[in-house]
C-alpha cells in the first residue's frame, strides 16, 4: 500500500512538473524529444548533436545555447564531416575564439574525422547495433555524456546526470532509470521525455528536490508550491 501511495505521489509530482515546464515555454522542447528517432538522424544532425553534448558537458545549458550559433558557423553549420576535416585548422581557430576549451573543440573535430574516415552509414550502424557501448567510445563521452548524446539522437534512454540522480534518491529509487520507468509505465511518456521534464524542471526551480519530496506532496498542491 505504501509503495502504491508513493507511486501516486511521484506521478502527481511529475505531471505537475510537466505542466510547469510547458507553461514556462518549453513545450516545443518536449515535442522535439518525443519525435526524435535514431532512424531519422542524418550526418549533419549527428555532428550537431555530438557537438552540443560535448560543449554542454559540465556547463550551463544557457551558456552553450548563447554560443552555439557562432560555433555552428565555425563548423560550416554541420553540413558534413568532410568539409570540416578539409578545413580543420581554420575551423579549430575560429571555434576557439568563441569557446575557449581546446579539449572540447578537438573532440568535435575528432568525431568529424571518425565520420570522414569510416563513413556516416558505418558510424550510424554501430550506434544502432551497439548503442551506449559504442557512443561511450567516442571522443569526450563519459558515463552521463554518452547517455545525453544517445537521448538527443532519439534513443529512449535516461541520462544519469546530477539532477536526475538527486530526484531519484529523493523519491526512493535506486537509479534515475528505475524512477523514469515507473513514471513512463503510468503516463505513457517515453523515458527520454520523462528525463527531459524532470531535468528541465530542475533547471527552472532551485527547490526542485523539495517539490519531489514524496513525504511532503500530500501537504501542498502544485499551485501552492509554485
């Protein structure tokens, strides 16, 4: 009975958080995640999403969002890997003027080189067949970053970033994936969408852990809390 009550409280918190995220102007972001599918990913999309995830690692989403248009311009708007590799020196120089992190810029160039050498169809096949195991071997991909890229490419996964880990603990789950699966099974939302709702809500509210505290859910409503 207690587990059922906790699940009901979790679903209530999630749905309130989702309403809040949508009301805050992020409906298109949720729709994008819902519609993204790996089968539809092109070479250009792969390059762009890999670059975004690399740059966003350990940084504010807002900072990367502000700089990304100029980074994209430096890399020929991700037209194709061959164009980037052929002008590697100028791409690197221009990108570093915008984003001063040699390791991240070199990682983007490294992924472009892999695609240019192996061919995008081969890279995509590896991702489709090996998933996270393959993505984790790409330049600058770590335990959370690899899941972030997988999610942005359309794989239905949950990234174990600090916000998701904290909410999972606050809601008595062993992992973000366990928590998101419980929510997805009741709401019908994709795992990746559940992940995004909770993450975005956390970025919008400093007290997000109090909001997801199941013991306190019965003592206030979403309107009272926010």
